[in-house]
C-alpha cells in the first residue's frame, strides 16, 4: 500500500521551475499589491517611527545613533519575519483565486508569530555562522532553510521541526533556490542603492529606503510562499487545495 501511495504521489507531482515561480510570484504581488504592501507595512510600522524620530545630528550623538542603528537592525529582522508570516495566507488565497482580507492574514500570521521568530533566529544564527566559514556554507544553509517559515505557519510545526522540514523539502532543488535567493538579494540591494542615490542620506532618502524595504519584503514573502507550495507539489504531489485547507 505504501508503495502504491508513493507511486501515486510521483505521478501527481509537478515540475519545480524557477521561471514559473518568478512569474507566479510577480503575478500574485501585482494582482493584490496594495494588500501585500499593507501586510508588510503594518508589522514594520515601528521602523518608520524610528526613522521619523531618529536624531538628525547623528554625528554629535554618536552613541545614541549607534544604539538606534542596532535597535533598527534587530527590529527589521523580527518585523520582516512577522510580515512574511502574515503574508502567507494572502498568497495562498490568491493562488486559489479566493479573496482575502488584511485582518484574516494578520490573524493567521500573528497566531504563529512566536515560533516563526524562533525559526528565523535559529536560521539566522546558522546562516551567520556559515558565512563566517568563508561565506559559501552560509549560502548553502540559507538555501536549505529557505521555506522554514512557511512550514512553521502552514504545517504548524515547532521551531526545530520547521527547520528540519525545510531541509527535507529543499533537498534536490537547492541550486534553483539559490537562484531565487540571489534574485531577492539583488532586487533589494539595487533598489536600495538607486533610492539612496535619489534621496541622499537625509530623511527623504530614509523614507524612500523604507518604502522599498516594504515592497521587497512583500515580494520576498510571496516568493517564499510560492516556493514552499511548488516544492511540496513537486516532491510530495500535495497541491494547493490540500496545502491551503489548514486555513479553512
């Protein structure tokens, strides 16, 4: 019976293709851009408050500026993680052709906020240690753990189980995920550089940079949801309806 089930899963599995994932991600984001931008903006709103209240004479208040910078980095990491979790519901609903609300997405994402942040912290530590070992191991670990957060939200797994689940799902597809990872990083960096050149280092440049951070966070969240879905479809033959039933 188990052999038959495995055979059935193989016959219903679909191909994992980078081009299809990119096209699908851009289509989902553009279709509901306002909602996904809000889903990224709302958890990240404290960062905007920091930007607006940060002292303008940073050269004089060096210690305070350094503290604000450290706080901003920590908050960015945590809040972008929460934004990814809150965007998952919307991404899955859009893939199903179903409507979704900001409130529903926030409710589902925030309900898993604590384990999701735990997943992100452990993954970040593992990637950081890997980067210290000549960078390449960190990139490999990042690809291995690329879908740990969707696994945590969709499958309601614990912190270490979510990491293990991502390692299993990404096996055999990490070169493709590496390409997607580069896309997200390059988009974020190029956009940041362009907007910094336009707005400078003052308040205008910081606000433009924050706006781009919101957009790139929204895109990264949608992309991660699509990658998770397509990995499960390719490896397990588990398609959209079964994956999204967890929300019903």
